[in-house]
């Protein structure tokens, strides 16, 4: 009976060490991935984008690595790079553009 308990304990300890090793490799890689993504994004690609959104996120991720997890769920997972956020810096929704001035017909201009 003691042999079974010893074997079970050994398996659990080895399993915990393997999980700890994988997590200790994955967390720095995820932090670096989110930091690079924050650096390469345009300011208009952040939800509720403001003029300093990129700077704020880069500093938060660089100085407090745990914020990379929040960045992943708030920015990375919701807004793909290259696509503007649902709210642009001008305050207009992304699908709505600023009003344009009507153009005169080409035949009227001489």
C-alpha cells in the first residue's frame, strides 16, 4: 500500500514540475508577443482609441507584465491588427464617416 502512495505522489510531483516548466516558458513568450503587438498597432486600432492608447498599453505591458493577459482579452482578441476599432479617434463609429461636401455634376463645371 505504501508503494502505491509513493508512486502516486511521485507522479503528481513530476506532473506538477512539467506543468510549472511549461508555464514558465509560455508566460514570457506571451508577454513578449503582446508587447510586440502593442508596439506595432496603430492608435486607431485600440478600443476607445485615444491619442496615447498605444503608449499607455506599451508602458503598462513593459512595466507590469501581468497586464499582457488583460491586453490579450481587451485588445488582441477583439480587434484584429489592420482593422480600425469600432470607435475612431474622431469619436465617430468606424462604419460612419464624416459628412462630405456634395460634388457638383461634371456637366455643370465648365
